[in-house]
C-alpha cells in the first residue's frame, strides 16, 4: 500500500465528493442523543464511564484497557450532538477557569501535555518510535483558532434538520471562541512565484498580511499555508476576518506566536469542514513551518505504510487539540462507529477524549489512507461520552 499526500493548492470544490441528500434526513435531538444510531454492541457504552479509572495509581494518562474493547460498526443517519467550541466572555483571561471547571473530563486525566507525551502513553503493540515521531509532527502543526465575530449568515439549523446551528442566535455577541486546527501545505512565494520547484504562482506579487496591507513597501517574499478546522468554528470570510491563529502553544508559558490574516478557501456546512488560507512574511516563522511540514510528510509516509495491514486490529485514533483554549494536549483512543456518506466519505465516532476547544482538530485513524489527511476534523460530542467527526475520507 503506498500513501500519497496531495500537496497542490488547486483542489476545488467541484472535485470534492458531496454528502448525499439522504445523509441528513434524520437527526437525533441533543437531549436524547445517547447515541441513537444502529449500534450492534450497545453494552460498550457502559465501558465509557470507566475510561480513565484504571492504572491511575501508576500513570493518570495511561491508555486504558477498556478502550481496547471497542468494536466498529457501520451506522445510518447523521451524527449531531454538542459542538465543542470554547466560548469565553472574559476572553483569554478566563480560559483557564473553564479548564479547571470542566464537567466533561474533570481533571483531564486522558489528555497528555504534548511536551510530556512519551511512548508509554501509546497502547501496547504500537509503542513504536515512528508512530511517536508522527504524533509529535502532527502536534507541531496543531494550532489554536481564535474567533471574535459571529457571521449573520450562519443558518438557524443544521442542513435539513431542526437542530440549532452553533452560535446562530448569538450574532451580536463578540465573545472569544476557540477551536483547534491543523497547518498543512506550506509554500514560499517570491514576487508571486512559488519557490519549491513546483510550477505555480499568484496574480499578486506582494505579501497580503496585515502588516504589509498598510505598508508603502510590502514584502515581496511571503509564506502561505492552509489550516483545516470545522465550519462551525470559522463559518465564512466575515468570521475569518476576525480570526487569529496561535501557533506552538505547547505549554502554559509558551511565547505567543500568532498569525492574524486568514481567509476562507473552502467551506462546507454538511461536512463541517473549513480550509483557511493564511499568510506571513515573517522569515523565521515561514521557514519553521516549512521545515515542520516537510518533516511531517516524511514520517507520515513511513507510518501510513507500516500500519496499513494492522489498522483494523488497532482501530487507534488520536487527536491533538487545545482543550478549553489552553495549551496543546494529545489524546489517544479508538474509533468505534462509521457512518458512510456517499461512495468514499465517512463520519466516525470514537472514544478519543475531547473537550470544548477541541472542535476542528484533526482526527487521525492509524493506517488509513487519508491522503487528504486534513479533511477529517473533530465536530462534536454526545452525552453518551462518544465523540464524532465531520465528514472526510476514511479508506
């Protein structure tokens, strides 16, 4: 099995698979969403309440044996529960308060700070240095997404349902909302020409970051990159114009590195997928991101090939996100249910821990050929304890 990652920036909406009409005909209300789907093994839901209780004396972040019991099923009907964007009336200053007061995962024992993540936090059988390096590479490219505007164009309901769409009734409010996202496809430009040997260019010749926008001498060298997140985190260009990204937020005292000029490249409400186009002319930042992206591609190819044959055995799923808008965390679990959408796209449920602030984080399933790896993002959570993704490739 060979894995190919598409790094061209010319993927268009017309070439993407759309969700089929019947994929949103049914909806499960939030107050009855203890996973009202066609599960064959409902008894597994009881196991979720005990996740994180084992092995606490030796390591509070240990991958629990309960998770290894999870089975996979194909299910029918849309998966709509509670979104996991963190809203903060007090802005940045109040985020730690939400972390401490979290009711979903008190103590956050199943989240591992990225700086202390080690091989022992992986389940037996996959405590592999290549996989560890791959998770760290994804962590390097994970960003916090900060949004301070709600678009008046947000719909009242999720498509073809009566489920309220996130923040549709809060148009006037400008509270800080945080989610997570993943950087991919970093490119350097000079005078509008790509500098990586791949043919391509732009119809503009100067940097378009906020600093250059108001400058009489904008830079002729800049870096552009994409960030994948959820549509309910950044809905359109109105919101993107009030969005910033915090990068390399690995610990509480990490220096603040941010990008504050983004636009929407692609958005799909049903898939809950948004691609942002971002820019910087900061040479240090641009080169650092390019190096991280190249390293990611290298380790990704190795891991994808290595675990293809055993993927159905492990069902390993991991997420790197910014719970409650705070520093970067790794969580490890397993995918459980698969909802097919169209011929080749799917939504998943999984035990991998998430919290408010995790919306938009990349959901990685070990061994699956996700060459458009940024497509599968975290979308929400059920009251049962299971979490679910947006729509993406799962092949």
